[in-house]
C-alpha cells in the first residue's frame, strides 16, 4: 500500500502503480450518523441494509434483484463426525443470492456504481459465477455486458450468462488470459473493466459478507473463518469490513483467524504464504473441480496474505478428491448441497480440527460461496420397470 489518495465521485481502476484501490470512509462521521438500530430497522433488500457503508450515493442507483441476508446453517451430523462440538461449525450459504453465488454482492455494487457514473458497457473475465452476476445486474440496470471465460468453463455457467442477456465469449486460455483481453480492450471499446480488484467497487460489495456476518452473530465475530480463495475479494472485503466496524466501535475483541482455502491443483496463495512471501507468482497448469477458485494469479495476492497473517490465520490446499468427499458427506448427512469451493472449506476445517489448529469448541464459519446446483453431480443408475412385478424388499424393510 502506497498511501496515495484518489478523489471519490469519479471512476477509478487500478492505482498509478497498478495495485488495487480501496474505498475509505470517514468512519467517525459514519459512526455518529448511523446506529446498529438503524441497520436493524432497515427494510432494504439484503446487503442494501448496509448502504451507509457503501459508495453508492443516490438511492435510485441501487440496482436490485431481491438480495437476501444469507443464512447461517450449523452443520450437525457431518461436523460432529469430525469431532466438532454442536453448533460450532456453521456454513454461511451464499448460494441463496441472486444468480446463486456471492458474486452477486460485488457485481451488484459495480453495476450500481457504473449507473451512478453513467457507464453503459461493462466487461469482465470470469470462471462462471462472476459473469452470471454481471450479466444479470447489468441487464437489470439497462447496461451492456461483455463476458470472457475460459473455454472449459462449465456449460451451465456459460449458458446462464448468455441467457441473462450478456455477450459471452469462450477463450482458449484461463481467467488471467481473459483478464488481459478485457484490460487491453479498454482503450479500443471503452468498456468499464470490472476484473477482480481492478476497480474499487466490487470489493465494497464483498465487504457486506463481513458486515452481515457480524450483524447476524449479534455484532460479534466467530473465532475462525474458512474462505475458498480465488482472487481473494471475499477475504479482503471481509477483513476491511471488520476493521471498519472496529474503528467505529461496533465490535471489539480479537478478530477471527482468516483461513485461505485453495485446491492443490491451483494454490498460488498457499505456496507463497508457506514460503513467507507476499506476492504469489502465476501457477502453471491450474486445474480443479472447484472452478471458482481456479485463479492462477491474483492482483490482490499481498492483501490476501496480509489478512491471513494479521489475523493469525493460515492457508490450506486440498486435493479434489478430498473436496468432493466433503461435498458428498455434508449433502448425505446434513442435507446441504455445497458447491465444491464451499466443500473445500469443510475439508480444510476437518484437517484443522484433526491437527489442532482449530479447537472443537471454537466457532468456525465456513463460506459456501455458490449453490451446489450449478456443478456436475454423480449420475443415477437405478431404473425401475413399472410393467413387471415390483420386489418391494429392494427398498428396505420398514
Ligand atoms: C469466485 C468464487 C470464489 C472465490 O472468490 P474470491 O473472493 O474472489 O476469492 C469462491 N467460490 C465460488 C463459488 C466463487 O464463484
């Protein structure tokens, strides 16, 4: 961080040295203007209840598709099987948001800011969920959206993006290649580049994950947060939220340990953190079933690693088999269908319990960043012939 300041009220991208810009507020003024009761009394949809913490100045620019406060769901059977005490392992299920992922938070904010600035064309590189959220919110606001995704992005995501009115292009590369196309097209096309952390507004939307968690827990925070980390906006946004709440005197005590969870097939942050570095070079041949965290290089790498270190947290990388086994276990035992990225946090939590990094009586919040319904599931091979006598013993005796 360079400490340079930039004016509010005008469009920003990266800083002069090519690093992310973060929005700063007059938190003393905010603390005297709003109270926790004001927030509690808000009837705005979902995270718009935190509008005083957000950079959109005119209420008519708040684009909405019916945001909700996402539920906190304790894992019962699956977590007690891992040795956790009852109620201590809690999933925050972001799959309930419009377009089925937490990407709605950031892109709703970016689109609302674009509306405030009168920008009419937005472009994004995506692994799927961000493109879908941009498509939906941009169309809602009457803006044009152009989306670039790796050619092997799951078909359901690519089609969803197109269905929601965006122009989507499949690129023979990874998300960083798509990011280069968006960046280079800025001059020629004049679109607003909303790549992860290349403008300061998406992160403000992601920040609401932290504000919302604090409010839902009675303005207290858990001991530890497990977060599936790709570009890291969620991690950086929550960390920013906790600092703002602390500066306002709305929370006190130690902040949660932040755990960055990645897949073994794409773990640049874990590798850098283990080496004691702040910057994470490009991860070659990135692959994982957890598409949302297949991010081989992150412009906010140092901000993620600082949040982990300042919080006393750690990083974990997991093989796909362990991620999918966690998904299967939670779905079968607790009836909650996680996305693979969310399942990775459960697998990481299981390991942390086993090696003592998290105690069974500590409260752990595990982020499920998208609905499990957008991901491939095992095929069903049982079939029943209605025209032959049915042997009911096959279904199990009562
Ligand atoms: C984008 C995404 C992530 C990673 O998000 P960041 O906050 O950018 O690190 C995790 N899970 C899912 C499902 C995603 O779509």
